[in-house]
């Protein structure tokens, strides 16, 4: 595992067959059972995360901080989508991926996913204060 390998051009492909759980509830059982936009976001983040994970130390991971996605065409349940994430920019811990999602016929979405490399186990003081504040309000 080498963080030095995390350079522009690093790429990963993820593919999945659109299933019931990827279709919005309000479209299930209609003639418009297509993959939901939030699912495409989840797929793009998975591809980008997978690209990074294999090059990180065991005590590191990445977190998504920014997503931009244009969903241009519907993909019906039962059709395979392929997600291609390619690192286009790296600035220390910040990594920006360009992502394209194709189904078996056409390009259905494209966008970017920004991720930061972080310690897997870290004491997040800001998060701890937020949890304490929420507990006080209950």
C-alpha cells in the first residue's frame, strides 16, 4: 500500500445490476422502474472510495465531502450499470474524482466526487461536542 500511487489517472470501475432496492419507492411496480439518482451518487462514491482504499495504510480511510452529479438518462431495473471513477486532482489529503456512469446502452450520468484521506480511528472533538449537545436537548 502506497499513498504515492494516489496520483491523477488512478482509476476504478464498479458495476452493479439495478435491483429493487435501487429503484425509488414511488416508482416500484410502475412501468418506470429506474435507478434512483441517490443510488447513482452512492455508486460513484463507492468507485472513488475503492480506488483510494487499496493504496491507503490500514489506519486510513477516505470520507466524501462534495458530490456533483448530472443524471441524464434512466436505467431500468435489471440492467447493469458501470461506474468509472478517475482521479483528476490531488492536493495533500484532498482527492477529486471525475465519474462517468454508463448502462448497457448509453452514458446515464457524470459528475465529480471530492474525498479526503483521514485516519480511520480518530478522536473527532467537534463530533463529540455535537453528540453531547444533542444528548442535552433530549
